[in-house]
């Protein structure tokens, strides 16, 4: 296998650090400690937890869908006449989870807000525990520990701790899938099942996870023995279909389309590519039906499928007429995804969040370049593809980078933890630990 391919594939198992029984207990301890740290910070800085003061904080359309589910109207959007229309506007996992919270504590109540914040704390703690295992496998316990600390410390996780959005759940789901990508064993079919199942779960959290499909297929096809690749791919695709099938069949029954992702892809393309999108710092809300009454009437009159198709057609027509504008807007949104909204002077959020946003990206870039032997190209490609879906549609809020921030934290941990022995010796990951990889310098 060429060095080029090797950069985009996880390293073989022989180059990964082994997990010991104590590492499992350490990961569980990190989950508990991380959850406690987040909860204490929330209690200290975010009290009261009443998200009811902001529709955005309580998930906006996600919150409305969850409230309809809790009220017995199903996975729907409410209409102005008191009715409801079926929707696939959001992927189902988080609205259903939020609906369960509403069922216990009431819809949009202070008690539900407390539960949402507690859930976010738990999700961040679980992600930290998972990143400890991931970092340990790549470069030893010190790398794992630093990765967990970065997940808990990075400002984006604090900025959106008191928001009822699926961002933190998606971060955990993507981290789980990426760990599966780096965990191939001798039984390729079982590995393929794990790849498909974890990607399917991520897609049920947010359709944006489709960006990981090309990397998943690449790793499944090239990451093992050639004769086993077809079985790995088949197992991955079958398990992916099985996980997604209830949602897809529901959409066929309710909406008349086999929609495996979500029903607002065309809408997102339109709200980011319309004649006056520059006037709103790329937050993409001016032409959204949740903010524009004429667009809302179109949605309710035509139904979600027809309206989404109409938005897609309008966006494509506008892009075709203004290709240079689309290219410049996409480039600007791409830079904003990684560096924050510099064109707005970082004036819309506290400086500490913007500083952390940029600093984490710079640290991650250093780790990705330095640790090419560990398949950093695979993870970098995941991060790149994930950002493109937002760059061509609408940059939106900084919360859209949260799901991929664990990858940046992992790269940052590699940059901080490892030390390269001069000459052609090994790369070690801590005093007294076995070499994680062999140097190719």
C-alpha cells in the first residue's frame, strides 16, 4: 500500500496501543467526573436553567416537533389553524429524546430545561470518556487524558451547554463511529456491522452525518485484506439499511418519499443562497419559513416535500445565475466554520468563545500534520467533508462545528502529548509507555 493511501487509512492494529482492564474503568471515571464538572459549571454560570426565555435555546423547530410528539400529534409541524402536517424536517433521534423529557417535566418548562442541561452535561462527559479511549489507542494514556480534558474545556461546549439542540448528541455519535473506523479486528464482517450501525445511529441524530459515508466506504474497502473487503462493505451497508429502515419507511408512509435523511436539505440550500443573504452575516434565517411569513405560507400550502423541492429549484437557479457570488460566499462560510465569523469582527459572542474556536483549530492543524503515521488524513477528511455541507448551504451558528470538535480535540491531544525521539527511533506517548507508532522520518 502506498504512503498516500496509508495517510487516509487507520493504522493497523499492531500500531495501536492496547487497552487494559483499568482503562475501561478510567474511561467510566472520566464520564462521571466530566459530567460533574459540566454540571457544576452549569450550576455556577448558567443558573437559572430556564431555556423558556429563548425559543432558539429550546431547539426552535426541533423543540416544536418534540412538543407535538409529546402532545400526541406525532412527528409533525403545527399549522396556523391548529392542525399539523407530517415532517422529516429534523432527524428523529433528538426530537424523540426531547419529547421524552417533555413527557416527564412538561413542554418548555423550567424542569425540562434543567433536564436538557443535565443531558448535555452527560453527553459531553460521555464524549470525553470516549475520546480518552480513542486517544489512548492512537498514542497512549497521556494523549487520551489530554483529549478528554480538551473536550471538557473547549469553549464551544460551554457556549452551547444550555441549548436544546442535537449538537452534543451528534458529537458523541460521530466520535463513536470514528472509533469504530479505527477498531478493525480479525472478523471483518463484524467490523462492517459496527461501521454501518454506528453511522446509521449518527444519521438518525442528524442527516449531516452523511458526510462520513465516503470515508466509511473507503476505510471498509481499503482498510483490511482485499479478499475480505466485499464482505466488510456488504455487512456495513446491510446494517446501515437496517438501522435507517424504520425512519425511511415512516417517511414513505407519511410523506410519500423514501427520505433517509431529513426533509429540509433544499431549504438549507435556499436560505444560504438567495439574493440578500449577505445582510444577515450568513446566519441564514431571513428566508427560512420559521422567520418569513410568506415562506411559511408556501410550506403549509404545498407540504414539506413540494416546498423543499421548490426551495432547491430556486437556490439552484440563483446559483446558476451568480456562480462567482456562490463561490465567494462558500469560501467565506468555509473559513467561518473553522475560524468563526471574522467578517463580523467576532462581535456577536464573547471573546473567549471566539478565541477558543480559533485556538483549537490551530492546535488541531498542528497535530494532524505531525501525526500522519496515525491515519490523520482519514480524520482530517472527515472534518473537511463535514464542513462542506454547511459551507455550501448556510454557515449559521457556531454550534454547527460542535459535532466535529472532538476530532479537533483528538488532533490537539496528539500535538501536545507525543514526543518524537531524534533520528529514526520510535514516537512515544509518555514515559514508560510502549511506542505508539514507528517514526518515518
